[in-house]
C-alpha cells in the first residue's frame, strides 16, 4: 500500500467503477446471441456475423482492459481503508469479496476468449460457472453497500460518488 494512504477514491477510480458496472450489466443482458452462436459452433456450423456477438466480444475485452487499469491504479495510488467501525470479520469479508470480484472480472474475458477463439468447450463451461459466481458476488457486494447506507448509516456510498481530483 502506497504512503500516504488515500482518504478517498480518486475521481478516475470512481468513473471506472461505474463504467465497468454498466459494461458488465450489458454483458449479462446481451449474452443470448453469443450463446446461440457458440451452440452453432459446437454443432460444427459457422454462425453468420452478428453485431451483438461482436459487442459481447468487444465489451468483454474493454472490461478486461479497464479492470486491469483499475488494479494497476489501486496498486500505485491505493484505496481508502475500509471503515474502522466495521467488525474485523466484516472487513475481511469485504476484502475477500473485492479481490474475488477483480479476479472474476479478469477470468471472465479470458475464459470467454479461449472459448470463442479456440472453440474450447471446457473454457465455455468455466465461463458459465463463473458468470453465476460473479453475479452472486455482485449481489453480495450491493447488499453490503445498501446495508451500510440504510442500516449502519455511515455514508459509505459517498465514497463511490464524490472522489479526490487525483
Ligand atoms: C458490476 C457491479 C459491481 C462491481 C463488479 C463492483 C466492484 C467493486 C469493487 C471491486 C470495489 C472495491 C474497490 C477497491 O477498493 O479496490 C467496489 C467498491 C464499492 N462499490 Fe462496487 N461494484 C459493483 C456495483 C456496485 C453497486 C451497484 C454499488 C451501489 C449499490 C456499489 C457500491 C460500491 C461502494 C460504495 C464501494 C466502496 C466500498 C468501500 O470503500 O469500502 N458497487 N466495487
Ligand atoms: C467480463 C466479461 C464477460 C461477461 C460478464 C460475460 C458474460 C456472459 C454470459 C452471462 C454468458 C451467458 C452464459 C450462459 O449462457 O449460461 C456468456 C456467454 C458467452 N460468452 Fe461471455 N462474458 C464476458 C466476456 C466474454 C468475452 C471477452 C468473450 C469472447 C471473446 C466471451 C464469449 C462468450 C461465449 C463464447 C459464450 C457462450 C458460452 C456457452 O454458451 O457455453 N465472453 N458470457
């Protein structure tokens, strides 16, 4: 962790958080065309070009690049420490959730690319299993954020709203 430890996320970190959120939502909403195209590939057929399939592939690559940038900025600039008022077990759970989210946001595009460009069924299965785990972790993360906002009322959501200039 760099010194001094930041007291807030930077504006760039916050923009990246919400941009990746929107892109991930699109990946989940618009997955049907690539699922159908991949079924055709598995049956030995060649699917016709579809902009929605291309969007899934391109969107996934964009997520990979933006998440890699997030991890790099996190390492170089740091992030504000988790609220001191949280019990240690809760802080550990938050850390594990955040690291797992980063890992899956990198592993999803990689497994998707191996499945799509190499026609690899094991990678496609991994992609399917991980999309369910990622969704469950996102749900847990959102519940955690809402718990802070409405039960603990410690203003945690503000940390992902207004940031430091750098
Ligand atoms: C695709 C969905 C989402 C993903 C993958 C995601 C991922 C993450 C990650 C990895 C962090 C940790 C940042 C760090 O310290 O390095 C984070 C922080 C945060 N996220 Fe999300 N997030 C998502 C959606 C949301 C939503 C919908 C909300 C609001 C309801 C939210 C609220 C927050 C807040 C308040 C923090 C700061 C937590 C803290 O500083 O302790 N996130 N998010
Ligand atoms: C974070 C990025 C990504 C997310 C969140 C995501 C999400 C999804 C989801 C929800 C499905 C539907 C799975 C199902 O039918 O059960 C899917 C299928 C698929 N995705 Fe992705 N995807 C991502 C990146 C990519 C990339 C970059 C590629 C290719 C270069 C890709 C290729 C595929 C393929 C081939 C399928 C069909 C797999 C199958 O039916 O077994 N994905 N994706």
